[in-house]
C-alpha cells in the first residue's frame, strides 16, 4: 500500500460476539483496545455485556507507510483485581485502503491460541483509489455522440463546405456544390482567326503624335556680309 502516509482511517468498534466468558458468578464487563503504531484507543466498558457487548464507538488513525495492521485486544474489567484478557487479534487494512470500506468481523484468540470470539469493526478510508484490479468495475465507455451539425465559420467567413457528393454518371454535369459558392458556367473556348502577323495591323495608340513634316534643305548661308 503506497501513498497512505499521513492519510486518515476511521475505525468504528461495533461490538463483539461469542466472547470467551471469564466470569463464573456474574456477567463479564468487556472493553476493546486498539493499537496502531504509537496510537492507542480504548472503548468504554460495556457493563454486564457478557459474551455479546455493544460499543458503537469511532476512532481515527493517521496511517503510516508500510504498516498495514491494527492490533485489537478485548479485556474483561474487574473492580478488585486486574483485568482479564479475553482475546487478541490483528486487523488487516488492505481491503479498506484499496476499496475505501470494510465491514468485517475479526476472530480473536486466547494466550494459548484458542478461539475466543469475534470483534466487529467498520473501517472507512475516504481517500481510497479506484483501481480496476481491486474489484471495481471498469468505467463504462463514453456514450456515442452524433456528428456535429454543419457549422458556420467564425469571423463572418464563407460557409464551411459539406462533404463532397458522390460523382454523377458519365456524360452529365456534376451536381451543384452544396454550401459553397455557385458553380461558374462553362463557356466554349474562344477561337481567333489566324492572320499573317499576330502583332501587326494594330492602329497606333490613341493620342500619339504624327511625325513632323519634312522640309527640303535650303542653301547654306554664306559668310556674313562685311560691315
């Protein structure tokens, strides 16, 4: 058991049954002692409880790593003499720590190892880890959800296209594309007449200036007249 250091374990002493009777003339007065590490508890004495005393007392222990047993001892209270040992035993904590709860009766024995009755305890460990190996059923599979509806794109963009429809039979135009832009009509390819020169025959661009007129050359002026 790992990860239990400092965790809280609640132990409720419910009662005892079939206890060995240590009295001859009157009913015995049992009480129960619990011992875990350095923590010790004692129930109240059940006066005239006899073989089946009832206690219903709750105690709290701080768990230690590696320590998985609680010692339990049942005594008979005497007034004029020392108390009599009825029996003792050990309580295992594995089930309570792994599953969070254990309501069981634990057998006790005498000094000579004989059966001396049973002690009923309720162990509660609130920080139990749910483990599949500890007997818990596996969580059910998450429910199947229907696919999300056709969503609108954020920020005002074009609608998200739906899945493509199956192709139509050969020779027919494809069905319109749903949810997107309308399909552009198909135009036949343009044909142009072949001329002698694809770059000639074009008029000059608008606004072009005409060439300057041609003037014949005049006589070369002679030398300047004398003053």
